[in-house]
């Protein structure tokens, strides 16, 4: 149980284009989903917290207009990287949990490369 | 400021031995603590969750301890196998207020089990 599916697993895009990443909880309802970013050999950095039906809460230093998050249902959240630039190239990982006391379960990540 | 330290960046052990990983924290009163395994290019996989009122948790060859006085968690893998080689992350969850359950991750320990 507790499977989180993330798509695509990798994407290459040109500078200036937008990329959408999907995160789905397959066998549970996720009241909260989180989006993380991870640089090589570094730990996970929280970008934003997404609650179903409400606006995402962004961490300090994360541009909400650049990283658009939509959590339209209890099983789906999307992250759109708008007007991507090479410095946005990174490993993006979503996670979900059913309640604040439950373990966090992660998707397998999306490797974004902006050329 | 709050700090989480996994005080070995890398740990090398022989197959069959017990691996012990350490997670220390300062300026933090976590509600609970989680341990994750991450393989290269993949999202973290949840292993164990231990709450502030629990001293020890076990799951098969894994054991976690949580000492809120020492502000430390130890993660043990007994009878280690080469397949246990991975990066192990500890994560602490905020205890109070609107950020209850928000996780902060340590930088991880790369475990290598040699045959």
C-alpha cells in the first residue's frame, strides 16, 4: 500500500518552455502533498506544501509564480515549472500522506533538464 | 537555529555486521522522526516512524531508537547485506502549530556494505 506515482520520470525541455509534473496517490487519499527539490549529493529541500482545494504554501525563496502547484483532488497534485531555465534543472520529488501523523510516501522523482 | 545532523556522510561495513547510523538534532522538539532509504535517481522509501513517546521501534532487521534527552536517533541494520547499500535519511516532524508534521531532512548517510 501507500504508493505514490510521479510522471514523467525524466524530461528534457528547452529554455523558456513550461513543464508539468504529476503526482498521484494510488491507494490512499492524500490530504497533503509536498514538493521537494534535490541537487546532487544533497538532501531534500522542501519547496511547497499543497493541501487539497486550497492554495499551496511556499517555502522562503521559492517563487510561487515560477513553480505553480495545483492540488485539485485528494489523489492528484501537479507542479508546473514555468518559463524554465537551465538553473531549474534538478531532481523534483513529490510526496503525500493521508494525515499529519502518517508517514510521508514519495514518488520516484522527475529528472528535469533544461537546455 | 534548528539543525539536523547525520554525523557520517559515508559508512562502510562488512556484510553480516550491524550498521549503525546516527541522527542528531538541536533546537528542535520533534513530534516524530522518520527514517528513509534512497537509491540513486529514485525517491526516498519510507522505512520506520518513531514518535516522541517511543524509545524503540523494530521492523525485521531494522531497529530505530529515539532519545529526546540526548536529541538523538540511532538507526541499526543487523546482519547487513550488500543490497542494503543506499543513502539513509532521517527526517524530523514539527511538533506544534500550523506546521505540525512538516518534515525537515538530514543530509543523509551513504551506507556501503561490502561482500
